[in-house]
C-alpha cells in the first residue's frame, strides 16, 4: 500500500531520496480515491468552535482571509477556498488517511487539513516551513512549484494524485474545477519555540529561586551602569538550573502529546474491559520513550508486560481489551475512558 502511495518507492527509498530534499509527484497514488467527506460535512466542521478554519478569497492579485468559526457558509462561484485544519481529530476516515503515512514517526505527524475550492480558488504562492503531502480528492488542481533557483515545475493533479513538498519550496495551487485537496502536514518545532516551552516546563517543576540583595550598596558613581554584583548574582542563579537527557525526553513527550488549546475531550462512562477493543480517541496522542508514556500532555511510567501492551496501543491506536487487562492496566484504561481519551468497543 505504501509503495503504491509513493509511486513504487519503499518508505526507506522515499525517505532517502526525497524527504526534506526534493519533491515527488505520483499520478494515481491512491487509485479510486474520492475523498473522505463532502461539502456539507466540511462546512459543518467550519462552523464548530473547536475546529480551526479559514476562508480565502482571491480579488485580483490580492487574497482576503477570514477566520472561523463561521455562522453560515455560502461558497462563491469562483476564486474561493475553505480550509479546515485538524479534520482527522473529528472524522475517522480522515484519521485513517493520516495513518497511511505512519512510516513517519507519530511525533512528527501533525494533521489533515482539507481544502474545498471553487474554480480559480487558492491561497496564493507561498513557502511552508514543514513537510507536506498533498493528495487530490475530487476535481483538479494546477500546481506550480519553484525550486531554490526559481525554476518552475507544473502539474495538473486529478483524483488520487499525490504531491510531496519538502520545506522551503515555493508553491501555488489553483483549482481548475470545484475540488477537494487533502493536506497531510508534519510538525517541525523551532528551537526558540522549544526553548521557551522547556523553560515553562522547568518553572512548573520549581526553578531555583533567590532574591537579589545588596546590603553593602555604595552610592552610584555611574547610575546607568549595571552593577557587577547583579550580573554575578544572575550568573549564579541561572547556573543552578540543571537539566539531564531524561528531563529533556520527559519535556518533549509531554510537549509533543499536548492537545491544541481549542480541543475538547468528551468524558465517557467507564466500561469494563471484556472481549472488545480499546481504541484511542481521534484527538488523543499517545507517545512513548522506553518505559515512559505520554498521553495528551500527561506522563506515566510502566514496565514489563504493561509497557509492551501500551506500546502496541500507541503504535496501532487500538488493541485487545483482554491484553490490556492481563497486563494490569484495567484501572488506567477506565480512567482514560472517563477523561474521553479512549473507548472500549465490542
């Protein structure tokens, strides 16, 4: 399946030749692909408070953007696009589409954004800072790419065609018919973003604290000069901040599994584990590093049989309820059900 999706390449070959190096266009990557939802369903999502959406309308050489949620949506006949992010968090078939790209670690998977455009619709030429697969649903879209030397490449994508773009490639997609495009995006946090979040994480766990005092302060001869004693105090205070690889791994697991602020989990009545399957909620992110597990920004540590069972659940998004019960995880799964993180289905 993955070789068909990647034009006959194995995931290893694709990652070696194309990933973050050069684009790949595959005609008929997903044969008979007609999309995973229709106009009405997409419009309904764009009206929800917990869904990120925007409408982009082209007016001459300008693009005007409005952000949702929208009270009502009426598609323009031309030059109009609706984009809805995180559709996989609300629609099982969109989540299944995302999982077709699971040869990339889940920690890197971001979401499925669905765009519906009328003829002439698009968002204008732009550059993304992340990797993206663009799978065409119904209708046709004309793609123009520019390499770093500004050489243009053009493709007409029809249903089931796939375009992979590494970061930094300028591109422009224009609808030729009313069409759907499915954008599978990958998160790539920046160093400054990680640094700020890590300091917040450390602060919650008690950064070394001390108050600056200067009981022997003498009259200032140069009032605007920063006192050397104050610089020395700051150096000592910051020097007491300690971090280990374990701290960094713990922070990263919590950070990468943290749901976006607008998402809402709906608690469920805890069902006893029987012969059914335990499935993670579409909004749940369960990651692991060794015996440490991270679910929706929370951390826990288990070992042995329990760790093996949770790894299977994390990798496959579902596993046997009986296996989890035998691993001694009944109480944990019941807790996750009550929080809306998982469900038990017959």
